[in-house]
């Protein structure tokens, strides 16, 4: 059976060490009687200071080998998908014996105690936000004043020194180079309100961007960085500016950011509903006709990662599907976004589900006549397809061509011709990279980084060698089918 507070806590890996932004300097001071004493003075560094627990020596060596002793940037990942599982900040106060009290704040509650221990006798008055005795209830009823000391102590000179609540953040990060030798996390504990504000705002922005694309912060290539900035400080009641090495959370990969922005840009585009001019029905004058709806409002397309079925409205007679001038025999790509949306309206399902159904009906492997496509969707005749290769056969062919060109060289002209040809088929860079990664089993979809043998293989399949060459319709269909296969394999299942 579970024990509240013991077995029901937050998920957490082993803590391997700590990332710090400051250090302590030992200085000697004199008393009025001439004797000296030592004091610790905190200092701000221009780099991170990383310490490891004594039994994590392998992790320490792996970190130093990758970053040295004084890194200004550290590559990090998050092990959990939700911000509250990896980042938290509170007001805290410590004594030499440990934590004295912790407080948090919300717009609704204001400041409130999470934990409070009496500095005089160590008695716990508040635990997990709830008073445990009458003294705790009395304390919880009083407002928390950040400018009032929690307790006082005497320093080496005999002077009273106040201890206040101070902001403290805790960020749990996984360092890839350390994870290769030890499973666990490093904790970065900022004590500056500027650093806490930076990390909170930047982490929230990346989380929103990731969730808008159906992803989470888990796995995004981040990096912690230190950067010199001019900040405003309060010294003895006077505001002044000084240089400080503040901390930021940034993206380590330009590719992730560019692909995420490209996706969001596509999702931001409005839906276009095509129609045609029609004669007024007999028996209606112009005023009566204008009372009829002229536009069908289409619900926002749900994210492709949602499994929930959404019933979509059928198109009104005022917005017929465009017909070809030659009697409906126009050749179309059934997986074109326009026709996928039309099929979704007929079936009353989402567009992503419609794309899958079109493929399962045998309509997603090439071009088809418009009339045949409509007949198949509405339950009529089977559409006659072309003879293009399936994605599986295409990938096998490209692999064979790659082996054929293992000793080949690829010039810059070859790479530029390949890039230009693929751009003609996939104007969207995200789709182009997705296809290239799938077709060549490469980590990076850029033609600049492809192995020479893979560049030559793609050029052979495309049937191009110069900038003036154009791939055949059959090859273009094969490429588009392969992109859809790549998206399904990658779990995206989004519209072409």
C-alpha cells in the first residue's frame, strides 16, 4: 500500500552533482582589538562550477573531458515532459543545520509557507503547506514579510546578522556526455531573481512551442549558457548598474528551432475553401439568395497527434468540388491536401484519418482521375493507378544505388542540382529534410551533409544530372508517397 509523502513523491533519478554559478572566497579580517578572523565571501564567477558527489567519479571525469573545468556552456536535456517535474523556485532560508523555512506564492494565495521549523528548538510548525500544531496555525494566519528577518545570529565580530528569505531555483538537467557513463541528473540552483526569471520565461516559451507541435520539452537539445550582461542592483538604497554573468536556457540545435517554426507557420495559415460562381436557383431573387449561407465554415483542423474523432461538416451545395473541364478526367494526386480535406468532409472524419483511409483504399500510391477518385470515395468504382514504385521498393532501390556508388565523389554542383530538384518536389524545407532522412537513413536531411554515394544514388533515381533536368511525373509521385510513409513511420501522420 502507498505511504503519502514516502511512496507518492515526484519521479526522480539519482542526483549526481550540482551546477553552480558562484564560489566562496576565504578572506582575513581584523577585529578592533587587533586580532584576526576568517570569513567566507561569496563571489560570482564568469563560468559554471560543477561539483559531483564522491561516488560519481566516473561522471566527473566524463564531464571534465567534455567541457573542462570552467565551462560557459553546457549541453543539457530534460528527463521528464512537464516543467514542474524539472524546474521549481521558492523562497528559502537556511542555517548551518539545514533548511529553516520555505515559502511559495501564487496570484490567488499570495505568499504562503510550505515548510517552517523553529530556529530556537528545531520544532516543525508547518509541513507540506499545512500547520502541524497550534503554533503552526498561528504562524500561517500571519502575512509573510520578505523584508523581515527569519532569525538573527552573531558573527565573528559579535554583531547581529539578519537572515532573510531568499529566492532559490532548482533545475534538474541531464548532461548527455555524463549520461553515457552514469544515469542521473545534475541540479542547477540559481539564487538570483534575474536567473530564475530568465529560466522560467525561456522554459515556458520552449514548452509552448513544443506542445504546439505535439511534442514536449523532453528530448529537446538545450544548453545552459552564461553571458555577460549589464544589470541593475540596489546598493545601500541606491540603484546602480554593473556587469553580471547571468544564466540563460537556449536551444542547442538550429535544426530543431527551424523545423518547429516551419511547422507552426504552416499551422497558422488559414484554410482555403474553393468554390465556383453559380447561377441563382430559379424562384429566388437576389435578396432571398443572399440570406442563404455562401460559405461553409470549417472547424479548425485538430492536431494530427490527437486520436479523438472529430465530426466535420459536409460541404454545402453552394461550394461544389471543382470539376475538370474535360468531364471529370483530370489527373490528381489523391493525397493532395485539397482532396484529403474533401474526402474528410464526405466521410465525416479528420483530415489525418482521411489520408490514412485514402491510402488503405489503394488511392495513395500515385495519380488518379478526379472522377474515379470521387467515385471510390463515395463507394463507386476502383480508381486506376499508375505504375510508380511503393515506398518500400523505392527505399530498396536507393540502397542498391548507394552501394553502386560507394567509391564515387560528389561535387558541389551535384549537391546543388540535387537540392534544386528536391526543392521542386518539396517546396517546404521540413518535408524535404524528412524525405531525405528517410530515403538515405541519414541523421541530417541537408544535401550538404550527405555522403557522396547517397547524393549520386538520389540523382540516379531522380534521373537528373544538370540544373535543366526535370524528374518525371512517376518519380515525383514516388517521392510524395515516400514522404507520407516517412511521416507515418515517424509518428507524425500529418497532411502533405
